[in-house]
């Protein structure tokens, strides 16, 4: 291959896979390998979402190549594009995600799509660039000896329904001894595949290199298209072949491509390099390939040579690099000398992330300091604009407060005190960083917040400063006080005692702190600089975490006095007789770790001495009784104070006590005491011990030693020379000013912002979703709660446990019904997956043989965030409960105009094992502090009530291939998991049918088989026999795929040496024409067996009329969805459609389903089940024979205008 060359300097390239948890990482590795070997490239860096923006800030790349597309992280990619010389997007999932990719593409300079048919979505500048093969993983020579192959047929691919159906048709037409290797891995949204060859294990996965080896060892490799139900604006299949076509060719496999798009032949010649055929010809084509080993091997060799010559990633990368060079030639580079400021440049914006803010909850020096600092930073034209972000507990729920100027926004969040990571909170922080255009994050404290938040800022290229106000980074007990009330000195004594301490004090399981420490060590890599008030504080943290940033800014703290106040006037020297008593100030909140019990002991042991204690600050509630009992002439309890009162409160005092038992990181109250001219007595621990020089500007005592404090007070009371010397030294001290402190921090901010300026989006940039999480940044956790030892393994079944009752504390709360006609109530079940099969649109009752997954949301603008959400399952007298998980729904923020609505989602996956048989109604129960809010009837499903008899098998068309002898003795159906319509069990297309029958006495013991027989055909499936209560039973769980719709008689056959004996059950099973349960019958339903049915002029409200499925039962159809409600007749129960002449009439009975939006719109609770979606025969609408009825609790009504209304919207047939 002749690569493009240029006299210009070689390029530097940053490569990013847009999906951080991709299953196609091998493609990124292949592209990186091809780039690294290209002569026009000097350097290639494979970035991650955690470091891509930071890498691009540190060194400008000539090309940023984003591989994949449809990213959930548009905002991050926009920033990355803004930092690139040229930015390019190469999609890998078109056309399936083409609509989303097109929305993402606008921020890129160059766009390459892997699918030619998707080009129109991207505009004139986009180019087509198919994926390819790589010599890294697939370079294997063709096997020339046919005997060397291990398999006859290979297929590896996701179990899309069209693929499963095609494979079944192929396997059914081939000998059973064909050596087939089939992989059909499914996912949460696909039903488990069921093949006609039940000897094949199909649920397995392999890496790309292993796949290449399998292709290399297979005589024929089958390529099938993937077709699936596309979302709005998406295509169901592509025109350009996937990379598998090129990979198999390079691995030496002979390929049979079924249903090939004509574009395939632009890459490989048909019949010469690959074999292509229609689906109906696949068996014949496969047999021909297997019968001609010489021709097949020659074809594989030609395909491999063609791949090496033109279909490697080397060739694709060359196309991209040529486009980059062309763009460089056409685009004038920006002037390097243009440093003029932008007109109207704004102040840099800082985000103060903290645990509290003054005025919200009771606080201390940190809260006061934050306010002073923010005011000082905002002063002047060259200052900073400061926003605050902190957790707050309001109205029995946690919110994240964002204060910007005079405005404050409350964003609902889950409790996060012990969380390492929280996708909900991380996404909110990402949104704030982008929408508020934050230039730097200053973390004051992460108490009450996930410890992951600095990593989100780092990923977006926002510098992070972290200030050490205490030792929260080292331990959640941020004072480092152990269970005995003593400083643990974990750095020097080790962590041997940590588990015991946390277990005794907080009931935490062993290993909790180790989990927290490991995460913090990784998080600290996202911090650009630590700010400490003293060198010793930063040194202590860095001794515990060597991973902490080496950059430490030591900026002395300011006191909480009024901004701009200077040192007070020095007090005159006092002789021993100047005052009868020594007045001792205790400044700040009185708590154990501040030496409260040392103080109590000191007051007791100085009784009778001329010492008066002035306690200035809040006394914690658990200490109030002890202090009040001693209060009097010697102990004054002042209580709380405002910061501007400090100088006046200290004016009459001589000495200050600072008896902390933990190594304070600065101690603002010490500065305040010095500023007022007081002589401090401090514990020789932490920053106070570091700041005070013994006998020079204060006295030091051992922690917790009340006797030593008494001795120090006596020295001061009886040694006037010492007092004079101390006061003289104190008068000479200088203290940092607010302005000077803010200037020092401002200099640090400016330096970090200048080194890594954030590329903010232009003001009119389109809105982007915000979903970045710690998991996307590579921070994988056993559990997001560092105190929870439970390990959540990858692939763990997320089924919610079914319990018999709510927790006792919850069960005692009173219930408040949420009536569906409340116009301020909004709920919807947005996604329903039964046994792995996603059910389209809204749905009524469905069968769930194994599991039911549902996702939805409930929004009430005036309600707080619920503490917890439960699903209540009701069936007759039985009631069970399932805990639902919270789920973010970003789309609701736009719908309801508030970010709080994003938190309205919930999700649950229910295993139906253990549930009673029959219909279950699902109620939604939201738990609040004083009540339960209950929305009834949000969903319905039918459970089988018995375990699956065996593995899932297919219903095979026709009758078994052995002679059937019909026996007049009946078998009895003992159970099934199907919904009933007019008393008839109904199976949906693609759904599972779990059926068990009891065999009559004397039946044989051979292999049981269930048989369906009807006017439209027959089907059978293998069953599993078992004995229960002396009765032999035969049961099966079979998939109803491609069964002709209509009624079937159910029988059971028992194989023997003469064929099989058939026992009818007398039961009928109806197979619906679609995924929705409905019944088509020749007998008029009871609701129509009445002399007179009123005709109403009411017309339905139609949401959609689209072309439906075609079947032998209904012929061509239209799918009609919408709602209709007639007041005064109770609740809607069903829909009935009638067509055909007398004697040939057919009736369809279809379900109603919930439409809470209709009930709220009409303000009518009975309208909850007014929704419908039914298939109607197109011919019956055209010939005017269709009649539609709606069944209510109080009778049936005819809707003569319904067919005409549908006819007016009916699309032309394709």
C-alpha cells in the first residue's frame, strides 16, 4: 500500500473510543496500530474519558479522532474537539445509531460514517469509510487441507430475532450431523435464542482473536444481517457490510453471505471471493460449498489477498490522514501572536464544593471562612465569580444546593454520606460544570457528597484545588479521634486499629476503610493542588497518600472576624492586683474533640481559685446538662455569636483556651485570640502546636491533661513578668488579611486556569445530555457504598427480591392514594421486558414466565423525592412487594421544565418464581417520612405459578415424525402461565408458553411431546416428564415464534416402540398475530349477546395508524393506537372488533391498557384504562364491514364513527 506522504511535520494523534465501556475495543486497538505505523504520524495516544481533555490541554494534538459515535458524553467531546488542530468522528454503529450520531457530528471538523446509506444524515462534508480488518488479530493463512478444518459451519453474532429465525431455517434443512459452531449471545433486551438443534450450546462469547481462529478452522463462515426494531429516526439495517466480512476474509474463512446488500460486492467479487445468496437459497448454497472443498479454499485465498491489498485499517487510516492534510491546506492557521483580550471578557468562575454554607445548618469556622473568601475574591474587576455547591437536607429529603449570586437551585439527590460514587450526583455536577461555564473547582469539603466528584471535573479539563480543613481524606472520622476519644495518629501507628475503631463507633464492617482509602488514592490523581494552612498538615496527608499531588500551596488561614479588621489595640500590662480574677475565654463550639470534657474537669479542679471561664459558642446537646449544672459565677455560657461580635466578646478576657484533642489544621480561634491580645494555651498537637512557640507567644499543654492546663493558668496568674513578655510578643505578631489571603489563592487559581484553560462551549451550542460517571472514567467499584461489603459482580442478576411485607417502620405509615385524575400527577410505564422480550409501546396484561423488567417514572411537582420506591404485587388475597431502584430520566427535565424531574424514574426486575398463578396487578408505592403515596394499577402481568419444566424449546411446525395413535382418554391441563381473554389462554408472538398436563393413568413412560393442532396447521415441542402426588405430568416451556396465529387444540403424546399415543386435553390455546394479547373467534363474545347496544357518536382519539403485520388469520392489517372514553359507564374493560358477513363473522377481543395522561387530562379516574392498540384487517375497513365496540363495567357501546376515522388516516399499503 502506498501511504500518503507529506513534507510537513508528522502528525500527533489522540484517539478516543466514544463508548468508555465498549465491547469493540479491538477496533480501537487496530486503528491505533495502523496510525502508529503510518509514516505521516509521529505520535499516537490512546486516551480515555478520564484523561482525554487533560491530555489535549497539556499538548495540542494535530488530530483528535473519536471512534464510535452516539456517545452519551457529547459535552466532553465538544471540549475535546475545541482543543484539537483537526477533530474527526469515525462512526462504527451506523445506521443503527445514525440519528444520534448525526446530532453528535456537528462539533467535528471531519465526519466519516461506516455506512454509505447513512451519508445523507451528515450533510455534504461527510465521507463514507467502512470498517476493515487488522493484522493484529486476524492475519491467518488459509488452510489448504480440507481435513484440517474442525467445523463445517460457523456463526457468531448477537441473537437478533431475524438471525435466530434464519439459522433455524438453515439448520432444519441440513443433516443433523453437520458440525456447526453457533454463538448467539443475548442481552437484557433480547429473548434467549431457541434453535431447532437443541444439541448446540449457543450462549457463549469470545474475543476477536478467538473468533478469527474459529473462522480459520471452519469450512464455511455464515454472515447474517442484523435487523431489529429501530427507534425513532433509526434504520433497521445498513448498506455497508460490517467489519466481520473483512475480518473473516483475512482469517482465511470462506464466507456465505445471506441477504447481502449490493454494496457488499464493491469489496468482494461474488462467487469468486465470497458466496452470496438469498435466505431461501442458503441451504443449497451451503451444501454446494461443503461439497466443493477445492473451489471453496481457492475462494477464501482470493478474498484474503483482496483484504491485504485494500481492506486493512492501514488503508482506512490513510484516507483519514489525507483528509486532515487537505483541511490543513484549506484552513488558515490562527495567528500565534494574537493575544489581545476578548471584548467584554468575563470574570473566571469558581465552584466552591463544600459540605455546608453559613446560614443553612449550624457550622463553624470553615463556613465563615468560605463567605469571607468568596466576597474577597469577587471584589474588583480582576476578581472571580464564585458559585457554591453543597448538600442540604430539606423537607425530609437531600438536595444539592447550587448558589449563584442571589439565586439558589435545589437538585434532588440520594443520600451520599458514605458513597464513593453516584451516577446521579456525578451527572448533575457535570451539567453544572458545563452549563455554568466553571473555570476551576475549589473543594473545601466532600462530607455528604460522593468522593468521586473531583474526577468529573478533571475529565472535563477543569482544574481542581482541594483545601485541607481537616483530615476527611484520611478518615470519615475527620478529627482522627479513635473509639477511646484519643488522636489515633494513623500515619505513624498504622491502620491495624482502624477496623476496630470504626466497628465500635459506627458499626462498620471490617475492610470499610480500606475500600475508602483505595478509592481516595485514585481520586487524588484528579487534584491539581492541595491548599494547607501549615506545612505539617499537608505533609501528614501526603505521608498517608503518596498519590496526593506534589504541589502544595501553604496559605495561612484567616480568622472569622469582620473582613478588613486589623489587629486590635494592645491591652495594657496587668499587675497581679489589677483584677481579682483571671478571665479565660473558650472560643468556638464545645464538643468532645475540642476538649469539652477536659474543660469540665478543669472547671472542677480550679474551684476556689480566681479564675472565671467564658464559654463563647454552642455547647453540643449531649453536653448541655453537664455544663449547665456547673454554670454560675465561675462559668458563663454565652452561646452562639455572630462573627462581628468576636472582638467585643474577647475584650474583657486575659487568656484563651484551645484544648483540641485532634490535630487541628489551623484553628481560626487562635488567630482571633491573638488578634484580641489574649494569651493562648493550646494542646501541643497539630497546627496549634506548630503555630505557638512555648513561652514566647503562648503556652502548650499535653492533650487531655486538665492538670497541666491548671498549672499553666496558675503560672499566668502569678508570674507577671511572663505575662508581660507573652503580651509583648503577641503585640508584635502580624496576621494575614482577607485581601492578602484571597490574593494568594487568586494567584494559584490564575496559574492553574492559565495552564489548562477550559474550552467552554459557545453560548448557542445545542443542548447535550449529561451522563458522565465515575464508571465511565474507569473507576470500577465492588459497591458504590464504601461501608457495604457486598460485591456487585459484573453480570450479576439485578433481580429485585420479592418479600412478603414492607419493612415494619414503613408498613406502619398511613397510605395516601394518588388518584389518576389528579392533573398534577404524571406517571408512565415506559419500558416492559417479559422473559427477555421487549414489548412495544404501551401494553396491558402480559405473561411473564420467568422474569419481568419494567422501567417507568412518576412525577409530582409539589412532592419531595421519595425515600424509597416499592412495587406492590396484588393477586386475589395474596400481596407481595418488590423494591425498585431509582433511575435518572434526563428527558423529563425538558418535559417538565425542571432538573428535579430527572430523578422521577424507577426500575425493577422481578423473578416470577414463587408468585401465585394468575393475574397480578402492580401498584407503585413511594415512601416518604410520614406517609406512603400509592398509585394503583400501573401495570398487570400473569404468572405461571409453577417452575419451568425444563429448558426453553421451540414449537416446531407440523406434527412429530412418528405415527400417532389417538386415545379417547383425556389428559388434564394442570397449569399454564398465559393471560386469559374470554377464558381462553393467549400466547403472544415471540413469547414463552409454559404448560403442564397430567397424564391419564396407564400412560406410557416414553418421551412426552406437547402437540398443537388447529385449522391453520400444527406444531409440537419436546416435554419433560415428572411425577407429583402419584400423577405423571408432562410439561414444556416453548417459544411461540413463527406460529401461524389462530386457535389450537392442545394434546400430549407419549413415544413408544410403535410411534406415540396421543391424549387430547380438551383445552384450546390461541396464538395472537402480534406481541399483544388478543383473541379472534367466530363466536360472538358475551358482551355483544344483547338485544340492544347503544350507538354513540364519540370518536376515538387516534395517536397513530400505521401498517401492521400480515397473517393468514387477518390478512394485511393496520395497527391503530389511541384512547377513547365515554363518561358515566364506569371503567373500560375491553375492545371488540367485528367484521365479515353473516355466517362468516369474526370477532377480535383486545385489551385495554393504562393511560394516566388521559385520566389526568379528563379529570376522570375511570378513564385510566382508556388506551388501546389493536390490529385491524385492512380489507374490513375498506369494504365497510368493520364494526368497533367498547366494553365498560356498565355495558357495551358501539362506535360507528371509529372505522371511518381510521380509514381517513390509514396509510397506503407498501
